[in-house]
C-alpha cells in the first residue's frame, strides 16, 4: 500500500516539523536564560503544566487521525470528511475549557503542584502561565488540523504551517526580549501570536484544499454523537494516558524543585536538549498512525505488520544516529549555549550522557511502538501499561530515592529509564503476540 517514496514523503516532513517545534523550545529556553536561572526555572515549571494540557489535546487529535486514516483505508471518503469536522469540534471545545480553568486558577494551580518555591521563580511562572493559557484554543485547533492532514499522508502541509508558526515565534522572541526587554512575558507572547496565526492557516486550508478531509461548510462542525464516540474510544484512553504521564512528570518536577534552583535549571536545559534526540523516532511514530491505520482500514493485517516492523527499524536507526552524535560531541556544545552555573552544568551533562546510552536500546520501543498499537485501536492497553509504569517507576522510585535515600537529579532520571524499560517489554510482547490486530475501530 505504501512505496518507499510514499514513506519518505510522509516521514521526512514530519522530521522537519518536529525539529522546528523542538528548536523553538530550545530557543525559548536559551533566550530566557539571559534573564537568569529564576526565569529559566519559572518557565520550565509552567511548561510542565502546559505540556500536560497539550499532551491531552494531542492524544485526542491522535484519536481523530486514527479514525480518519481507517476510513481512508476503507475508501469511505464521506466519513473521513465527517470525522475531520468532529475532531475540530472536540478540540476547540476542550481547549477553550482548559484555557478558562488555567486563567482562573493561575496562582492556585502553581502553588498546588509545586508547593513553596522561591518568590522570583513564582513571579516568572505566573506571568508565563497567564499568557500561554490564552493560546490553548488556537493550539488545539492547529493540532487537530495538522493531525488530519498527516492522516491523509500530506505531512508537508503541517510542516509548512509549523515553519511559519516557528519563524513567527523565534522572531517574536527576539523582538520582545532583546528589543523591548520584556523577559518572561516576551517568551510567552511570541508563541501566543504564532499559535493564533497557525490555527487560522490550518482551518483555512481545510476549507480550501481539495482532499479527503475538506470542510465545505460550518455545518460540518456540528456534533455527531456516533463519530465523536469513535474518536473518543481512542482519544480518551490516549488522553488519560498522556494526562497521567504528564501528571507523573509534574509530581517529579515538584520533587526536582526541592533540590534547588541549580537542579531545576539543569533539569530544564537537559529536557530541552535531549528532546532533539527523539525527533526521528517521534516522527516515525506519528507516521505510523497514518500507515498502520490505513492498512488496517483496508483489512490488510499482513501489511500492517510488515510496515510496523519497517517503521520500527527506521526509528531505531534515527535514535542511534542522534544519540551517538550527542554522546561524542553535541552535549557539551549544547550546554555551552546556556548561562548555567558550574553546578547546574555538571548535573545537566551527567543526566544527558545517561540519556544517550539508554535511549539507544529502549526509547523507540517505549514511545514509537505504542503509536503502532494505537493505530489499530489498542489504546486501552497502551494506557494501562503507561499509567502503571509511570506511577510505579517514574514517580514511586524517584520519591523513594530522593526522600528516603537523599538522591539527586540523576536518581530522578534513573526512575524515568526504568519506566522506559517496563514499557518496552510490555509493548514488545503485545506486538509479537498479535493481539493488537484484533481491535475494531470502524
């Protein structure tokens, strides 16, 4: 069903799109570091909250993409168009609700999650949270539209829109920070503007581009319970999985905040930098939703297995290339770009080296393979495994190490690596046994 050329056309734009998205996070952290470690820490803490909400929205977009892909595989174009309209309705409604909650509960949410933090860190976090919350509805609509274009194999549109969004973001950051000296507020204002523009572009393309997801009238956004149910059957377990995953990360972040400002800054920079290394495997995971979804929609289970194995090979090749490059020379270069104290620099480098080693073997099987299972509708299994693994290893192990045995930042990252190992084992066994192929979506 997919030639090598088809796979390249799908995956390569996704890699560039992921690179653009991660680059903006890197540039944001770099620019705000000029304002000092308190500003870096405040932005990093709020990014954990924002990532929780963004991951929930992305999971719902995944549900819509899987449903749309399977309808395309079965050649039911009419239902794929209806699925597109329903996904936009779901995403715009939920993201608007999240915005309202975030704006009203700004200080309370920060205090509840992170407890008592230093005053200057709290002030930076509060300003950043207020402004970024306004962008949630626009980001939700953009994510929905981008996921739908990927589901039809047209990842070039989402890449080009992401390029526009990220250019605006970076230029806006430079303007607001270096010219107007707005500090944390400038770092938040630039993505707000870029997300508004990207949402307008993606919706405009859905109305104008001739494709299997074209929206013809606003009536297509009116709720259809039967289609919404199909989308939520995948989106809700995935959303709960991602939500619990991010809540676990927030719990760990709150634990990190007890280790001091240097540890918070080191953790923030290490997280931002290592995200680059996951780009190829993450892009392959996004492509799997389209490829495996269309194969199964067409009833081609053998092809679904064949392409799944091929995609996993691509993911591992990408992981090895990126992590070996970082281990040999890129880690120190990346850390040298940030204004870190010697203590924070040493902590960040230590956890990054361990990240390189562990990622070679189990990152793709932890995070690329579950997208293959989700594309088949096996979202409840991935949800169960992820939640159990998160709370047992990433949260439980970390709290035990830090509170009982007085471990440092590396102990927290070791809990994350144990989490990856458990996930990899469970997902691999599920794939080999073939139970993921027995699921029904449409």
